[in-house]
C-alpha cells in the first residue's frame, strides 16, 4: 500500500512535533498517520508496509 502526505507544515515542525500537535494545521497529517498506524497494527489485512 502506498500512502502519500502533502508536506504543508512549517519547516521547523518534524514528525514527532506533528504527532504531539493539536492545531488544525496538522490535523490532516495526524489523521493520515492514525490511519497508517491502524493499518500496520492489523496483521491480517493482507497489506504490506515497507
């Protein structure tokens, strides 16, 4: 599975900052990360992550 994310966050922000942020500016990226994490946690969905 391929999941793409548009980099629309400030230059100073990194992935850890996004995960801890609660503003609207990073809401879409946090939602995508939550989706990916849930798919990775499900071992029997037939998807392969590299």
